[in-house]
């Protein structure tokens, strides 16, 4: 009887192992700073902890999709450090499962044996928690070496497998140690350090190869390498450059699990080049995040037989032959990237690459024979914009390219394939395009899943139809989610629960449209629990120019995926922008001016970026007020003629890069602002 009982126990254990072996997990590497780890798979759920670049977790292999807003989340079950640690034992988190946004994590598959081990630990907490010695060493082997480097020699000697390189801010010129530049006996070396100090000691798989005018750094067979720019600072404060114009900055061959983050790379001299920025040949599992790739390189990226690559929040600019060239391979994704001021031939060249996509990208001011040259496959481009490009052929008519929810110089693609999930701008039925000519038509057009084109060069005073100011307002037929709310001196227009709405003004110089309201205690537009909102080429403010107001211009609360471009927000509004618990917002090429209490007030939320914006002639106590909002940045912005303390920041760090501050009147030096990280900024 005892034997039967023992046999029965063995069978139960075997069946349990068979069940858990079906589970699949991924190693999840955080790709940002102060990334929120939440209790539920939604943006406004409780924050349990924050992760940073270098943190590794175990997560279920397929992200969870939030049906309300289409956002994707990984369900994490373990942290990884000195072994596997179930989340409830991680003092930072303390519960069995948690969620992290897929936008801020890089996933790597877990080997089958390691899947079994992880599932076994989750079912039996007393099991051994030491990772196997085989499998993906990004998280499964011993803890990665973290190597901090501060100059080009240290960087070159640090390159290799199974490590994280953290680079100090500044410029790293790899050509200072290029043996093909500096070891020519018949001529004086451009950089004497190599002769004086000897060549750097390079790891296996790292070597220099001769090109026409110097050396090219080649990384061959390297696995599990992360190269981090200055941690926590958006705006590419760390740069890698090379001198030879016939060399790529970095050339990866037969490499896997490569992460490049927070880095700018290009050639030291402009002009004619034959080499590009980054090249990957026969590589897999590549992630590039928050990076800048610039010319004179021929291309920002050259990819040959690359599999499973994701490029996020990055920029390719001023390249001389094209943006990228891709041949072979599969699963290549570009998300929220910008491609601008590139030139010459076909700009995006793709041949025989399966499953390649561009999502929420911007193509601006490029020049070439065509935007896309695609052969032997189909490229998917969704929710992207094409502005100011000069091509010999129509972009929207590109062969073998499927456009979804894209704009071309201010004109939207109307045909959208159906889908039951995600942002209807790209995934739902085709957006309605509604042209309006007056304030009433504008108000009645507001709603979800539509594009409103306002009349160019004219003003719409919404208060003409305010039911708290005029009886005519009672005649309006407003869509669900659009309503007036009484304030002290009139009505405030509320948009609640609106999804996928684009408000587009004039697209030609001098033709920008304007909307205004009369009540000084009402925002011009108040968005609550909205997502997928785009405001383009629009001016907004209060109709009467008075000294004081009690409300601002645009207000967003509990909202996500907001884009404002080419727009102007002016006083007497208290603030140009009031943001509370807003996620994934970008404001570009816009201006906030003449506001009476400050430029903006931001509380809560995550991932808010201001690019190439102007903030002028505003006044207040704390002009830019930010509290508890990770990942907020200002890049290439101008602050001029403002009066008051420039930054009031608490419980977070604001990143300000490549920006100028002129003629501002402040009580204390701007550069000494607390919790603000300035990079390459100019102060008068």
C-alpha cells in the first residue's frame, strides 16, 4: 500500500511539472528611469514601486491589453538579482503579481528549462532559486557586470558579452584609439594617446577593421550587452562619434540581446560619408531606446538579416543617403520615432523583411526620390505623420506600404481596417472627417473617432453658444461626452471619455485657426478621462485681454496619448496647460505665452515631453510646476521674457536639454533650480 501511495505521489508530481512546463515567461529589462510598477494593468492604478534601467523581472510572455485604452502591460511575477525572488518577497512590491507598461521594458525569451524552474518556484517557494547556468544570460546567469566608463578608452575596453556599460555624460570619440588612424609610421597621428599609452585591451569579439580612411569598430558574436547613456537623462547627453567617413560608428555582426539606450551617435565631421551610424548583420533581440542617430552618416540604420528588433522614442536625422536600409530578417518595429532632415535617394529602403512596422512616428522635412522603396514584403505604417517632405513621388501612393490613420501634410488617410481593440485612430473603423466653418458646427462636431478641420485663418468664439451666457446655446446638439458646466462667469466646455479625436486648424503659414472663450474662470477646453487626442495648428485663449483669469487654456485630467503640435496657448489664461494624471503626452513646435500664473502645472502621470517649444512673456510664482511626474522632459526649447521662479519641482526630476533661457526675471538663478537636470543649455 505504501508503494502505491509513493507511486501516486510521483505521478502527481510529474503531472504538476508537465502543467507548469506549459507556462512561458520572459526576462523583462526596464528601459527607463522611475518607471511605475502598478497593481493593475491600467495607467491610473496604484503605484507599488518604480523600476530603473538595469532592473530585471520575470513576466508572463504575452503582454496584457487594456481594453479601455489599448495600452499593453507585462504581468510580472518575480524579480531577478541574486536568484529568483517572488514578488511578494520583494520588499519594494510585496504582492504576488504586478504590472509594468510594455513601452518601458525590453523582453527576452526564457529557455525551456528555465521556464520549468520559474514555474516550479512559483508553485513551490522552497525550491532552489538559483538561475541555471545556461540559457539567456541577460537574466538567467550570474548578475551582469555593470561597468561605468568616463572616456573612449574605458568604453572600448568595457565592450563584450554579459555586461551593462554605463557611460558618463560627454563625447566619446572612438577614433582617438583607432589603430588605422594613429599607427601610420609615415605620418603624425591625429591623436597621440595610442602611441603614448598603447592600444586598449579589447575583449574577444571586439576588433578594428580597416576602411578607406580609418578603422571601423566591429562587435562580432557579442551576446547580452547593454550600452546606457547617462542614466536618467533624456536628450542624449552621451554621444559616440568616429572620424572616418567610410566607417559605421558601431558594426554588430552575429550578435544577440543588444540594448542601446540614451545615446547619440554619428560622425565627427559633416559632409560626404560612405558609412552610416549603426549596422546590424545577422543579429537578433535588439532594442534601441531614446537614441539619436545623425549624419553625415549615409544611413541611421543598416540592418541585414536582423530578427526581433525594436526602436523606440528615437530619432534619425541629417543623414546623407537615406534614413535606413533593411534587407531580410523579420519582426522589426519602430515606435514613437522621428525621422527628419534626411536626404538624397529612397529614404526608407526595405527588401524581403517580414513584419516591419512604424507606429506613431513622424517623418518631417526629409528630401529624396521617394519616402519608401519596398520590395518583396509589405511595410505597415500607422498613426504616423508626414510633414514638409520633398519627394518625387506621392508618399501615400508608395507601393507595398499599408498606411493606417496617418496624416500627410495635414490630410488624413480615411480608409482604416476594422478591429475591435485599441485606439480607433488606427484600429477601429475609418475616422470621420468633419469640416466646420463656425463655432456652432465646431461644437456639434466634437466627439470620439473623428477629425475636425477648423476653418483656416479665422476665429471661433465658443462662448457665442454658451448656454450660461446666451439662450442660443440651448439649441446645440452635442455628442455624448461633450457638455457645458457652469463656472463663476459663464460656462466651461467639458469633453469627458472622448477617444481618438483630432482637432486640426490651418496648415499653411498665416492660416492658423483660433478658438476662444469669454469666461475668465473657464478653460478653453477641459478634457477628462480622454485618450488619443491630437491638437494641430491651433491657437487658443480667452477672447478678452484682461489682467487676471481664474482658469487656463487646455486642461487634461486622467488622460493619455495626447499630442499637441504647431499650436499656440495664450493668456490671460492662468496656465497654458494644466495636466493631472496624464500619461504619454507630447507637445512639439508650440508656444505658451502671456499667461498670468505660470506656463504649466503638471501633477502625476508619466512620460510627458516638450520638443522645440517656446515659452515667452508668462508670469507667476512657479512658472513650470511639476510634482510626482516621472519622465518629463524639455528638449530644444526656448524660455524668454518670463517673470517668476522658473521651476518648482517636487518628487521627481525634470530633464531640460539643448534649451535656452534669455531675458527672464527670476528670484534665483535658473541653473540652480532644484530637481532639474540641465544638459547643454544656455543661460543669459
